[in-house]
């Protein structure tokens, strides 16, 4: 599909332009329970991902003797089997509710079922409330074959009674999954009965560790789809889209996925005595030397990283690579070689401290936790909330307000202290997912270095840094990477999964979204000044857009901030294109190409336009308006925690729409989302 990538990107812009004409004036009607005094209607819902688990058979647990009852927790690859059963039970219950009949007993949905009816049973066991029984749930497959995503079938409102609905919905989801899993495994109970169960967890801490997760088919040989040496392809949900995403990200990237998270020395060293520490340190040093030599030889596949720039020593590499994501390591090395301080490549000098994690000794098990496939990223669970305010102006304001709070709720909900069986020096999943789906080529990474340097107002040494990058390109035979030989690589300065880069509300009138809906417009000069002050990452994003994309959107009446955003979304290559779907004219109502790019840009906040369904339905579906999704929260273990974070986001959204905008410059939002990964950032700030 490489020959049509640029055409699909251009088609995506054209499809949005056509759809925008039908969507820009959509105003959602107020529904009971959703009234917001200043912002009109506000409905919302949550998406929570669960991991299916069970206890490994004793014969698979190393060192476990018969009768020892070794409780080795493992992932249960049962989502493909479980979801259709849950959907069938929900459909049956909905049909009975619609007919005004009592619910049946399928999947424990009946109030008369043991342990599932209102109040308490005769022996005092907890039973399900009538409100919980009445809640309908949508079940959705996710990337991992052990993952189930659940959402409310009907949106919540923002009144007190509607906010309480989330408690009932969360309880219903967990209980119905456990009941169906118990029925499947032939036990009646709980994890104590060694049956399967569902757990809302941010990252399974033993993924890639035997016998806790599915091993590769042939040990020491890469899996055919993911290329992993650690996790079996059977862990990917049996869905052609997920297989294609996995393979195409690797193909476009031109090398194996490499996820590196700094290990926590202070915790891991507690498991070793002095003799063990010395032996482990020697092994680690030898392994690090081997990887460094591989990287310096230019063996990208074996090393899994980009080679350092010429003239950078091993000690420079160690100093500047620790704690950096791939692009930031590349940037730091380029600046080092050009004789520039590290802070020059960032949005301001204070950002330098956020790139490097606190300097600590290397863990005896190795300085970094290294994993090698998309499952270690997209296999993480999260809590996301999506809000539908009254109209487009309100959605733009809400998007920017969520950019401010996204790093905070990520830090506060931090629930990922372990990865691949090891203690991490970070607390959140974010960078693991960003690296797991980072499809940028070496050429695009080097172009991002130039873009970062050029936009950091480096004048005296800018020529030296650019010349150095060009010399590296020449030594490697050009820009390199998939599809870059015939054109200059775009400076994609972050992964597909990263912080949102652009504010969208800077062209709203000073009186706010309601005034915009009533026809008021912003003062042109004042809006331009405000946009220049707040959208300080716009030059980086604009440099990635296809030529003419922003202008085409503006000519169609799309405001500049929104036009920039859509052009940025459409600057990414599509990862999956269906056979025969390469040409889909916007004039016929198709929106598929835009959706392809929108759905594979996983930013901290996502704006969702109301789109039609193609030629058969060009207008947005009734009741569907502009929506905004907050995507950073981690999945917590308990319903109480998940409910608390989701409810906070709902109250925050209501406050924003009632009292006015909350905005920070985009570079501050970006920097805050970098800082949130350090351990205890929710406590230390």
C-alpha cells in the first residue's frame, strides 16, 4: 500500500472538509439528567479495560511439586470466547427490558439468581441492586487476547443521580464477567476457587515471563507477526486489524519495536546480597557493552536503536541516552556533537531537567527493562472518559481544558510500578505505549532533530547541528527507512501515542463558546496574538503537515487552530487500508480514510467530530455531536478508584463549561506530560 499512502492522506483531508460542512453546526439536544447551566447539554461515558486472569496449572510452575498449590497468576486468553457470550446476554436482557418482562438468568443478569439479586440473601451474602441489574453494558474487543473493554450502553448525565449510575455500571461489568468466566471454567466462585476472573489493571506485571503469559512458539526465534522473542503472537486478539497494525508498524519503522524503561535500583537491589550484586553487575556491564558495539556498527535490527552520531564517545552515549525516548536521545546526541547545551533542543531551558530521570545506580538486573513488541504497550489497560457538550465551540474549549489536566490525572492515577517482572523507575504506562506504536523511520527521527533544533531559536550553532545531521544521513546512504528514498522525511517529533500538541480554542470570541454559538466572532488581531502565545508547538506540527493541507482546510471555513489539528492528524501514514478501499471519493460521502488516521493517532486528548456513515448516510447520526475524549488515566484495581477518577473528569468538564476556559501554553502541557512519568510524581509534583 506504500504507493497510495500520500493519496490516502490527501483524501482524508478532503473527506474531513466535506464532512465538516454537515457537522460544524450540529447542536445536541438537552436530555434529562444532562443539563449544565452555562454549557447546555453534557453527556458522557467511560471506557475501562479489564484483563482476564487465572491461576496457572501446577505442572507449568517451575519448582512446584504436586499438591503444593502454587498460585502462579497467568493471563487467560479468553476474550474472543467471552465477549460474544456477554453480548448475547446483554441483548437478551435488553429485549426483556424493552418488553417490560423480568430479566432471564443468562450470565447472572437475573435479580433472582444466587448472589445477583437486590439486597442480601438469607445467608447474608451480597446481592445485586436493581439499579445494577438495569444497567446495560457494551463489550468491545481490545488489542490483547486477554483484554475486554466495557462501556455503558447509554451515556451518563451530570446530575447527582446520573453520576451515581457509574457505580452501578462498574459493578455490573465486573460481576457479569466473573459470572460468565465462572460458568465457563466450571467453578462457582472467585479467584480463591482457582477459576478465571477479570481485573482492571494498568499493566500485567508479569507479561513476557513464563508461565504467567503465553510463551513464544519456538524459544529464541521471533514470532512471525510481532517479531517478539518474549510474547507469543497468540496474545494478540484474533482480529485481522490487530495483526495488520502490529506487522505494519514494524514494517514502516524498519526495525524491531524497542521499549526501554529505567529499572528501579533501590527496589531491585533488595533481592540481592553483595556477592549477587557483583556478579549481576558484571553480567550487565558485558551485556551493555555488546549492545553498544552493535549500535555503533549500525546494526539497527540487532541493537534495536539508532546508531549514535559520529564522534560521540561511549561515555557520551551512556550519559545522554539514559532516560530518553528514542527521538530525544537522537536530539541530545546531535546537540552534543554540535557543541550545544542539551536545553537548546527543547521548548525552553527548564525542559532539560524533565528529559533525564534521576541519576541512580544501575539495577543489578540491568539498567533498563527492555521489551520488544507492541503487546507491552497496547496490552496496557486504561480508563478513558468521553464527553459530548452542546456544540463545536464548547468541544474546542473542553479539549484545551483537558490538555491542562491530562498530565495531572495520569500522575494521580499512576498504577504501573512493574513491567516484565521488574520494578520500574516510572509509575505509569504512557511511555511504554508510545514506544510500542512508534512507527517513525530513522530519517523521520533525524528530521525531527533538525526541527527541534531549528525551533529552539538556536542561531549561532544551528548550521553546525544541521550539517552534522546531514553528514549522518550521507554516511547511512540517505534518509533511509520505509518509503523515504524519493522525498524528504517529515519531522514527526513524537510518536503516534503521545501528548496532544495543539490548542483548538484560541480563535473563540472572548465571551466564550456560547457567544460563538450565537454568532459572535473573535477579534482577528487579538486571536492571532493569543494563538501565537499559547500554541507555541504549532511550528513543529505545521512542519509535518502535507503541503497545502492547512490552506485547503481554511478555504473550506475551518478555523486555523482546528485546521492545524486536522492537518497534523492527517500527516501520519495510514497503518491499515482495506483491499479495494484505496480510492473513496469525499464527494460521495466517504469518511473512511479520515477515520483510519483519526483512530490511529492516540493523543492525550482526542476531538471526535460527528461524522456520517458513508454514501448511505452522509449526515451525522441523530443525537451524535462533537465529542472530546480524555485518554490519560490509568486503570485502577477497584471500582471505587475508577469511579472516582471518572467522576472527577465529569465534574471538571462541567466546571469548565459553566465557568470558562482553562488553558496553558501547549509546550507546558507537553512538558508536564513528560514529568508525570517519574516515580511519585503525583505526590511530588
